[in-house]
C-alpha cells in the first residue's frame, strides 16, 4: 500500500466546503482516503490515464479555479477542493453523436454532420484552460473544422477522455469526442501496413502452423 | 535482509557509465527463482479446504477470500428489480468491451456491467504493447514456444496456440475499430522485443498502448445500439438454476444503492485481476478495482480455477517517492536500452530475461546488501535511464510520454538521474479454467482476460496480456452469443446454499471478510458513497 507517512504534520484544506486535515506529501486521492473521506468514488487508475478523478481546485492565494486530476495533484495547505459532480450528468447529456466505422462518405463532412457545433467555436480558450493534460484543445477544434483530421487527432495523443473540455464549452462542442472521431477515422483509413498484411496472407494460406 | 546503501549516498555515488560490465548470464534460473521469487516461498501456499479446488495450493490471502461468505441471501434476490438481457458481460476493460462488441455484432442484446466506469480497468494502464508475430524473421511457432518457456511449460498449449495464431487478426480488428499504432517511415508497424523472447514482436502506440486501445473500444461500445452499459454496478453474486448452470447475476448499483437481478442466457466474466489485494504486502501497479472479484464469484458457483499460487511481480515498479510506490515503469524502457544497476554500479541480470527471473534477481541484490535502501526499510535498485538517453538521445521523450509525465510528478529528471525501482504486484497468472471457446466448467459462464487462467503458465511475457484480452474477449463474445437459451431459466442462489453448507462442514470461521471485496480497505469508497 502506498500511503506511509513520516511526517506528523497535517495540512488544512476544504473539500466541498468542509474543513479537513490531511497528510502532506500525498496525492489528493491518497489524502482523501487517508482522512477517511467517505464520499469519493471517482478513482480508478491512479496514474493519470483514466480521467476519472477530475476535481476543481483553488490554491491558497490564487484567484482562478483549476481543473486537475486528483491522482496527479499533491496536497497543498489551504487549497479548496470541489468534486464537480454536476459535470457528470452534463457531459453525458452533451453526447449525441452516433457513428460506426467505416463512416459513410467523406470523413471531413461526416465530422461536421456529427458535430455541427464545431463551426460555432468562439475561441474562448475555455477548453484549453480546462484540459488537465495541457492539450491545445481549441487548436484541435480549429484543425478539425478545417478538415485536417489527422493533425487534429495528433494533438490529442495524451487525452484521457476526462470530458472537462466538453463540459467547459459554451457552444456544447465535445472536443475530446471530435478528436477521437478524427483519430479513429485516421487509423481506419490508413493502408494496412505491409508487415501485417503479409503475415495475414501467409496465415490465410495456411503456411504458418504451430506444432507441439 | 542486508541493509544496502542509503538512497542519498547511492545517489551521490551514481555515475553514468556506457560500458558497464554485465555479470555473467545466470546458468540456473530455477535456483534464483527458488530462493528469491515470492511465489516460491513455502508460506505463500496453502491447500484450499472447500470448493472444487479443494486440496489445491493457493495463496493464503486469496484462499481466505475465496472461502469467505457472501453478503447475499434469497431475500435480497426476491426484493431486487429484474432486468432481462441475452448476454451479461461483467467487467468493462479490454476483454469485456471486445466481448460485448462481438456479441452485439452477432445480434445479441448485451448488458455491460462494471464496478467503476466503462473503460476503468488495468487495460487502460497497459504501457508496453501487444504481442503479435508479424515480422518476416519471426514465426507464430516462436511466439508459441517463448510463451510456453517463459511460463515454465505450465500453460494450456491449445489455448496458447489459438491466441498466437489470432495475433495478426487481433491487430487488424483493433485497427478497424480505429486504434492507432506506431509506424516506421515505410508505413510498417513498429515492433520491439519483450523480455524472454527472441524476436521483435511487440506492437505499440507510444507508451499509451492500453490508453489508445481503451479510448477506441470505449467509444465503439458507446456507439453500439445493441449494448447497454451499467457503470458503478459491481456483480456481487452469480445466479444458477437447479442444474447448476449460470443464469445471470446479482448486481449492486452504488449510485442508486439498490440491487438488481440480471437474467441472461450467457454470462461473460471479464473482471480482471487482484493486485489491490496487495499480496505479501507488495505495492501494486493495478487500478483501484482490481480486487479479484471474478475469482470469488466463479468459485462459489463451482467453476474450477487453476494456478492460484502464481502471480507476476513486475520487476520495475517505482520505489521512490513513496507516495507513488508501485507505479509501473514499462518494460518497454528496458527493451529500448535502460539498464538495471545495483548500488555498486553493476549490471546484475540480463534486463530482458523473463519477468519472474528479473524480479528474483532484484530481490537477490536487495537481500545480499547490494540494494539501495529507503528510510522505510524497503529496498530497490537503479533503473538507469540516463544511459538510454546518452545512447539514444530523444528516445525517452518521443516514445515514452506517460513515463515522462510520471517523472514530472515524481520530480525526477530521468535524463540525468536513475530511478529507484523494486518489484510491484502486477498480474494474476492463474484464474478460471477455460477451453478454446472461453467456456468455464459451468455451462452458461464464460471467462476472458486476466480472470481466466491457463494461458501464461507461471509467468507472463510482456504484451501477451493485451493480446489475450482481445483474442479471448472476441471469442467469448461470439461463443456466448451462439449459445442456445437453456430450457431452465430459473435464477436461484442454490449454489450459495451448497457453498455455505460446505463452509459449515469444514468449520470455516467468519473472519469478518466478505467476498467479493469490491474495493481495497484503504479506499474508503463504501456502499454509502455517492
């Protein structure tokens, strides 16, 4: 288990408005666990890839509220933490796109059909600011709008699908899903790699068997 | 255990050395394992006292859980809401999602139930890659032979053969779902070598192979009109008819705080492993929900299990800083050229020997005074990444973004400083016995992925887990959908009655522990959590 402490001191923070004493040198999730906080279910991988443990945080002495992944954030004295539970319903309500691969017709057009809101981007940077992985989300949407699907998708290599960009968009664009569509169609449309194609054919011809 | 060199001192003594000598290759892997690998310690094995695997060896912590009582009774069942589906899939990682997709493609109505959210799993954390023999110099036969050898010839050969031959088609299927892989300049899929193998057979996408796979499968599942998903709904018991066949499951919705009975013609268990049981007090690389639930459910229903005393301790878990202890550092980094170095600056093992051997070698260094020690008493050895950076500048940043973000969080500069690593509980080698169609010994119950056993023998090689989950996940989906509806669709807990009777007969004491665990004790995420 991963929560041994050597220090006896505690940090005072607030969680959903309630004061809490937590051990320092811990990630936010470890600290919440250790303090016996009972109302926290959004944790899974603890490595910053599942996007589950998103939280709103205001650090002591700073005015802006930030979105963070709690497993990737250390406890700091005086921080205010809010579980953005209201976002859960909001993000699922925003997802109306339906498609199957291969998508019929040109993917660039299909993207606009599936995500018509892409054309309405206000360039407010809200999505980019919200991204806990530092992705230039807004640029991705611009590229997608211009039909540059591969370039748009490539910006989202680090995306963990936390939906924070989606919930922060005033035009109800779902940027991470736009990017995922771009990535999936890019992968699907790529010619089958030679080494894989050759092996598939050899297997089909029955040339490769296993004996024991 | 000898004390080893304190971390601060070892850090001062560390020098980058491109010509580090490597100790002569181990002649006797068996002796090394016998002396140092946790699986081989005699107190890590006791005979089970009840159930179909009675008298079989099992890890004591797992034995206590498998033989623990259920939290369920007939009253709960009677009061629960009823849900009908053709296929119930339990677990929404790679195996569960691919099973659901294939079952849905063949026309079945699928309910995909998961303890956390769709995609929350060990799959999403997989870094190294997926094995498939596709290079001209490589053959499926070599893949087969090396899987068997690394597993100490304890695998079910038929299952391994099928999986290995599935490999290239699995990759093609994943690409068709929209998954990206790294390509070389000629458009071929990039490959690299896994420990314990002779050919470049690992396909990957950066060190995000699992994340990329899961992003794509999750979206494919979401987009499929035949699949319904139930998040935060762990299965707490399977259901049976009077012939003992599996006919559904009892789910508990954490959000609504109520039970539901799911009636299904087939149930696919794809619930993953048990790293969060922290066997022998080890840290783990697993996600929070990996608590061995599937083994408990299957065992109570009477399904046969195997190799319950065999686990993989991945050689390179982060040992310092302590708050991140157990976090995995991918074998891909060793495959690329990072070295394992003890406190004396010696390379003590072939970094690409099989995982169990590398793990035992690290534990040997620590126990013989050549480790690097922490104030907590835990020890580790260096993973020398500066050497890799010197030899292949830019390699780390380009191919291992997940690793770099881990280093940022740990405040370690991997270009100039080595990382302290020690083994971390990573994988359950055994599991539920299955045949080629993923059928268990209980009709109506199928298994795929880490919860099943027989493929990896006593030690798994890198990249075979991702191959297994898709290969067997797809087969489970197809076989479950093809199964005809049984005549007797009664849903009861008759098997639980038998199980409780056996507990009584053998005088199994209530330890206060009930199975399935659902969550580790320190994650205070109980049934009342919202």
